[in-house]
C-alpha cells in the first residue's frame, strides 16, 4: 500500500507522485501545466532557465518519472519557479526579476 512504512525512504520526503497514488499520468501532467501557468510572471523562470534546469534533471540519477528523489517535488513545477533551486545544488535559484518602477500605475 502506498504511503505505508514499507515504502518510506528513511530521511527523505515522500514523493508527491506516490502520495497521489493512482492518479492518471496525463491528468497529473495537465495539473502541473495548470500550476505552472498560475505562477506570476515575476516569479516564473524564463524559458531558457527552465529548459536548462530540466536538462540537468534529465541527466540526474535522482529523477524518477518526473519527481525528484531528493526532495519529492515535481521537477517541472520546481524548475518553473525562479526562487527554487535543486536540493543538491545542480541548478541554482534565480534572482528576482526587476519590476519596473511604473508597474501598476
Ligand atoms: S532537482 Fe536536482 S536532485 Fe532533483 S532531479 Fe533535478 S537535478 Fe536531480
């Protein structure tokens, strides 16, 4: 049974995909897309950084079907957030985007 002690990896957070159990993979990907779209522009990583981050995840032994074995996150969602970094330092948080002084006026 998912979430039982038998499946727990000692010292690591639970994988979000495992917590969702039998969630349909296609629906899960759509949900992640939706969550990425909800990230405000100023908090979202630019396309180049996003792709570069995911390329590093792609080569990482900790990657497990879209989740990170180190922190349990969905890597696409983590990589889409400027302020997030890889939990073991393979890619870094980005500085916050400068907001023009006249924004919102
Ligand atoms: S976030 Fe870091 S540790 Fe996790 S899969 Fe990506 S590169 Fe690997």
